[in-house]
C-alpha cells in the first residue's frame, strides 16, 4: 500500500524526529506535516507543511480529502504541566482533537497512531505499572489520555477503525526541547550540563520515573504501525518496556562524562505529578504481541545525548 501520511502536532518533540523517520522509510513526498505553529524549515527537506489547528474539523477534513490521506500520526496535544495550567484547553485539544481525527476516519478509512502516556496511571498504581493496573490519574492530562485510550477501543470495536497507541514514558531527545511536560527535566539537564555546567532540577533527587530514548520510541511507533492487525490485543495504549532511573542517577551518569557539572534539586508543583506516576513499567504485552525490545540503556543514551548535543 502506498502511504499518504498526515502528522498533526508535527513540530513538537516527537513530531520532529518522527517526520525524519517516516520520510526515510516512505519518502518525504508522502508526508503532510501540520501544526498550529508555523514553520518554513520543512520545505528544505521536501516535506509539505500546512498550518492546522486539530480543533478545526473543516480544515482537517479538507487536508485528508485533498491529499487522500490513508495514515494519520496524531501528535497534537497539551502535556501534563501545561495541562494543569489550563485544564479546559488540555481537554479540548487532547480529547476533542482526537475525536475529530476518529470521526473523519469512519468516512475516509485511514489508519491512526494516537499516543497515550504513563500519565494514565495514578498514585494507587504503586511502583510498577502493569498493562492492566488501575487507571486513576490525578492530572487532567492523564484523564485526557485515559479517555483517548477508551475512545480508541470504542471506535475500533464499533466502527472497525484501525487505531494503535503506545503509553510512552518520558522521552529523552536532543533536537527539540520538550513542550510543557513533567519529565522535561530529563532533557533540560543535558542541555544545561553542556551550556552552563549547572542545572536546578524541578523534582527531588530521589524521583524515579519510566523514561526512554527517543530513537527507541520512534522505532516502537513504526514497529507498532507495521504489526499485523491480528497480533494486536489492545488499541488504546500498550505499556512499553522502559528505563527507570532517579533524577540523581541521571545527574551522576552525566557527571561521569562532564565532571564539572553541578545539579541542585528544588522541587516545584511538577513534583506532585511525578509522584503520582509509577517508577517502572511492565512492557511484557508489547514484547509478546509485536516483539518490541529496548535498545538504549542509561549509559548508551547519555553518551549519545551528550555527543549529539556537542556536535549540534
Ligand atoms: P509537544 O508539546 O512537543 O508537541 C505537541 C505539538 O502539538 C506542538 O508542536 C504544538 O504546537 C502542537 N499543538 C498544540 N495544540 C495544537 C492544536 N490545537 N492543533 C495542532 N497542533 C497543536 O509534545 P510531544 O512530546 O511531541 O508529544 C506528542 C504526543 O506524545 C502527545 O500526545 C503526548 O501526550 C504524547 N507523549 C509524549 C511524551 C514525551 O515525553 N514527549 C510522553 C508520553 C506521551
Ligand atoms: C509529560 O511529562 O507530560 C510527558 C508524558 C510522560 O506524558 N512527557
């Protein structure tokens, strides 16, 4: 099948790297990148960019119709910390934006990738979150992600929509700064380790969260979208095998490479969101259903982050 791919929220932390992976795999002429923000950069690499607010159903439909889209990577969203500042906007974009994508898929019959998050879990989950652990999030962002998972299952069951989802952990990448999440400290720390050699981390040093290097996350996304339909047992969001380390362990690992780096820990309101999430994720179902395996451990990820930032 020739792919004609639409990416929403394409200028964000994941979108920027997913665009490159999709264009390597399918060709840049097969991709329409969209975002509520504007850019001129993508035309240099042959990707067509259109400004699109996912809440604008008419414009979304025009793009899907005009470009005969048959696959959508729906990344437009408001993340956890920004969501707590504006819960209604978070609900509108994360839930109603997804509903627009789902509704049009009934008419235009395209496949959908819709990311979920470890934020679906709440503090009742304990340290280790299994696929079927309770979903009682305390952030509005987490509530929108649980709703998104349930709507994905519903549209698949009732309308046969081929939608797939992953519960990404905190994603670590160097190219684009993350957009208003709780796990952003794990990216900022690398930038500051190189730029100013000091960082004030906004969670306590003992805060342990599930994390993953972006390359593993992009590969997981492509592998899930390539998995045969009959292998998939869930549609809302697969737990992914993930790394698990404390903020202090990350600091110590970076300090091995940059000995003069100093980090202080001054928790703010994001500590509460971090405390409500699990320390670790059991990703056995992803391994069993579609064969996902992590490639990057903490050492490899830190070395690659530091080298990439040095050379950027
Ligand atoms: P991001 O904030 O970096 O990017 C989101 C993009 O969506 C931004 O470029 C923003 O301009 C765009 N956007 C916001 N409102 C929009 C609207 N109304 N219409 C169109 N575009 C809009 O986020 P990300 O990290 O790239 O996350 C992408 C998806 O992955 C989200 O669903 C997020 O919940 C999920 N996720 C991310 C992480 C992570 O660590 N990055 C972890 C778990 C889940
Ligand atoms: C956030 O911190 O909000 C995201 C996420 C884990 O969903 N990075």
